[in-house]
C-alpha cells in the first residue's frame, strides 16, 4: 500500500511539474512571439526610452540648470485663471469651445463595438461634459478632510499614478495592434518631456504655496523647498516620511502647470479606450481620470486650470500618435494577420494564421475615433473572435477610416 501511495504521489507531482513547465513555455512563446529574448528586451527598451529620458531630465538634468538663467516664478496667474474657468460662464464657454471636437466625433465614422453600433456620439457627449466634470471635481475636493478621503486620494495620486502606465502598456500589448504599446511609451514620454519643459520655462506656484505663504506672499525664488501638501497627512496615517522627504528635495518645486498627473491619466485612458471592447475602456477612463482630478485638488497639488492644460497636452500627443502611427499599425495588423498578446495566450494563435487573420473583437475598429480593429456586423463569432475581411473589403465598406472622420485611409 505504501509503495502504491508513493507511486501515485509521484505521478501527481510529475503531472503538476509538467503542467507548470508547459505553462511557462507557453508564456515564453506568447511573450517572444518569434523574437529572441534580447530582441524583445530591445523592443521594450525602445518603447520606454522617452519615459526614461523624462525621468532622467527631471531627476538629474534640472539640477544642472544655473539658477540665474531661470525665469521668474509666477504666483499671481493661476488663482485668477482657475476662478475664471470654474465660474458658471467659464464652464459654459469651455463647453462651447469644445463643440467643434464634439461635432467631429459625432459626425465622423466613430468607433464601433462588436455589434456594429457607433460610439462616436457617446464620445461627443463625454467631451461636452468634461468642463462640468472638471468643475465638480473642484467642488468635491473642498469637502471636509478625513483620513478615509486622504487614503482614497493617495490611492490615485500616490499609488496608481505610477502603476497605471505599466498596467495600460500591458493592456495595449494584450488587446491592441502589435507595436501599439511602444507608441504608447513614446506618446507618454514625449508629452511629459513637453510638460517638464513648460515647468521650467513657465514656473507657477501650486495651491499648497498659498496655504503656506498666503495670497500676498513675497516673490519666491528657487531656494524655496517643495512641500507634500495633503500627502503629509498620508505620511502621518501610514507612519512614514516618504512624501515629506521626496517633495522636500524635489528638483521642480514650481511645476504646477501643466499637471502631469492629469496628462498621464488621460493618456492611459485614451489608449485603453482605443483598444477596448464596447464602453469598458471609456468607463475606466472616466472613473480613473475623475478620481485623479479630484485627488490632485483635494491634496492641494494642482488647480483645475492645471488639469485642463495637462489634458490638452495628452490630447494633442495622442492625436499626433494616432494620425502618424496608430492608423498604420492597425491597418498592418489586419493586412498581415497579426495577433495580439491575448490571442496568443488564450487561443494559441500565430501571426498570419487562418488566411486573412482572426482579430479579437474587444481590440477593435480601425475606423474608430478611439481606434481598434472592428469585426464585421453579422459575422459568426466564437467567444469574441470573428474572421476579419480582407483589406480590400474594408476599403469597400469604408471601415478603415480616420479617427472620427469620414475620410477613408
């Protein structure tokens, strides 16, 4: 009996080890996708290079700029501008200024979900509601301070801000066209480099400065230390000194505008929305970005005007990336029958397999204003997968077009 039990246990252990080894081999195949380890690492390094440049410039480059060559610090602009855009007439004026963009999204080809329904009108409504959401985030940021709200704000501003680009990159790799994650890295890095350049050329005081020194404070200079503002309370709750030390030695103290927290969250949201099925990506973007906008103001790190300008930076960077790179990648993905990470992981599909290729509907629609490769209406799907038409068929029905435009690519 003992020998039988030992033999049975050995067989089970061998089976488990075999399954684990097979799973690791499969994950290796999924990640490499025909490339070598060095080749894949190089691809990741190329995508992360602009982000690395931004971090290096922030951490090291700024310290080497002579103080006597830096511009004067502005302390009298943002409070007035902030009051202007948050005034009811300011909110209305901002909404009116967004009408051309909303019309562009509404009347263009628009994104389609797996049922063929257009999402352009929904995006247009979201754009028009953005000024109201910005105003409400400011109003909600003025609620009474509590430990629970401090931790809630920390979850977005202090934790997810650093994790969200990594999560978004994995999502894009899993459900987007091949190469889209690399473009995301370049878009994020370049927009943040532009934001850092603005911080240096146009320095402005953040809300915490007025909390410490008052609205009639003397003209500051670059010897003023940074301040963690509301994150000081988070340090006390957690029993740490992380943010007090980090902000105390920050190389950019007067970098209120644009808010790179806002720009980063918007950039992640736009890419995730582009490569998501239905409205899942849009829901993520709305929830996460509103959470981030509220947290930055609740913690007194940014004004609403900073968030607005940060959003503008992200929108411009995404539009340039979409027009110059993402459309080409999406067309190439369809034409060559390429696969994304999820297709290889879940369905063991290979690039070019199945003739014209099989495309995951959740990644969906080359014609979209938020992107993706959209499967045809009426085609039989298996757990979200549908055969994709030939490229010529896409041209005939006009499903390969611009972001929110009637123009065919």
